[in-house]
C-alpha cells in the first residue's frame, strides 16, 4: 500500500516513536500468555532447533545445506485429476519432496488455495462439499507422512489473488475445517495457517473458533518492499509480539525478504511507459480506465479483470495508481519504499538478513523463519514482465544459481 508522500512521512515518524513502546508492552503481555498456555509449544515444538528455511528453491541440496538452511517451503498441488486418480503434478511433487528429505532437508507443505478447490468443483460455501474438503486434508497428512515436517493450510487468506471469490469469513471456514480434520491424525507434525497483508489484523479473530486445532500461526512480512511508511527494522519484532499476544500461539515467519534491486522511476520515464499504453498521463488513463486496463500486460490485465471487474471507475483508478499495481505498471519500487539503512541493492538485501535473522531467533515464541526466496525470477509472476523488480529480485542466489551477498549473510545468520 502506498500513501501520499507527506502523509507517509508523518506516519513513518509516528511509527518510529510508538513501535519501541508497543514492542515492549506486547513483550510483557506475551510472557503472561506463555505462562497461561504452554501446552501447544510443549507438544509440537519439543525440538529447540530453529526452523531455518527458504521458500521455493531448486533441488540444489548441497548449496541449500551449505547456507545452513534445513527446511524448504513448497506448495502442494491438488491431489486428483479429472478422473479422480492421483494427478501427475501431485505424483511429481511427492517424488521431488522425497529427494529433499533423503538429503536431510525438511518440508513445510502448503495446501492449495480456494480457487484451486473451486476449479475441481469443491466450494466451502456448500455444506455438502465440506466433508470432501476435509477428506483431502486428511489425505495430505496420511499420504505425506514421513515427507512433510509441517503443514500450512492455504496461503495468505485476505490477499485477493489467493482468496477470491471467498470473503475473509468464508476463507477462515475453509482453513478451519481442514485444520480440524488434520488435527487428530497429525502426530508430531505441526499444523497451522499464515497471515499476510492487512489480514494480519483481521484474520485471527475469525480463526478463534478453530484455535484448539492450531499448533502455530505463520506471519508473512515484507516491510520496506511494498509500502512507503515503515522505515525501521524494529517493526518486524513489534508486529510478531502483537500477533503472539493476539493468537496465543507459537509463531513461524512463513515468508520474509527484501527486494535486491529496484528504484523509483523519473516522471519522464513514467510518461514514456504510459505512452506505450496509449496515454500520456494518469489523468488521461482515468478518462477511459477500462481501455487502459485492456492494454496492460496479459497477466496483469487478467488478474485485474478477474478480481475487480465490478469496481467503479474511481475504484479501479485508485487500485491501479495508488497501490501495488502501479509498481508493476511502472516496473519500479516507488518513492519512499525502503527500510532506513537498507537500500534495495544486493548489499542492502544482505545487510537486511544479517540484521533481522538474529532478532527473529532471539524471540522465544518464534519457532522458525522462511526466507522468500531462493533464486531471482526471470519474470514477475504478477505482471509477467522481465524487468519488474516487484517479484523478480527476491533471491539469495541469482537466476543462474550464483550466490548473491545475501546468501552468505543468511549462511552466517542461520549458523548458530
């Protein structure tokens, strides 16, 4: 989310003052929570080893382990094809994950999101479909026994591209009934869900009714890469303390990272980009917003048309030019998007990991952290453009597998 520059500076100054105070307050309250509810931690996290992980790697086992990374985090495909047999993608996934396990690397397995179930005719809003959704959840636990070391049910409910067309309440039910089904048969494998974006504040209350089936809560944090108000590293630990107090659960940082390159575009550069879409200014684009959307890169256009076709012209314009989509249109990290002292460069990215990982490991309720991600991407998965920094520069190795400075920072920070 992007705020106007002046407002962003005011909010940043306010956060710089209140964050240390809030962090201390939640830290004290958290100690009380741990005394009152120690059982979950004792049952599922008896191993004191920190879950040092990375998201979506290539099977470079030696290089992963050399970075002192012992876990990976990967999405599970839907298990069945149109004939009701095990799908080729699921069988391939299982084979690939066995390779990691044979090489001493553990798996955090992520179950599919609502749109995938809808594609296969299963809808949480239909009572008759719930038993089948739960049956699939139990299948994952049983079939991946000895492979999955932990399960995360769905990903970032509340983020439109992962959640729609479900409401947040429906998404909570989708996650909750699966956790309920998995809980009695999970053995020593922790199960939970993760939070991302604004749902960090809004989703936990909806999950209260399922608390007895939750071993951990995951938190995804990307301060300094998507918004222009957070400027200090301390916001990470302050937010984690707050989520721990609110949920009463051990936490896993399911995703965290820092973009390794990218900067704001100049006015002239933005005008040149807009001209490729047949307009010379944002004001001109807003005069016929649907025509402008129709000229956007295919992936970006499809996502926008799928999720926001019912929005008003004014709402569409705001989404396009006042938030994440603008960064994709302009292929930039907009002005003010950074943590103070951590430029979006290979060196700044390395310093980010070197400084943050020890802070995460020092939190006794934080049981692990998964870096997003292993390698730089050839194309942005949101807009499909090669030179969009928003989703291409997250890796600790580059697109050819060569170690970046961040790799060595992670190696050292995860070492102890």
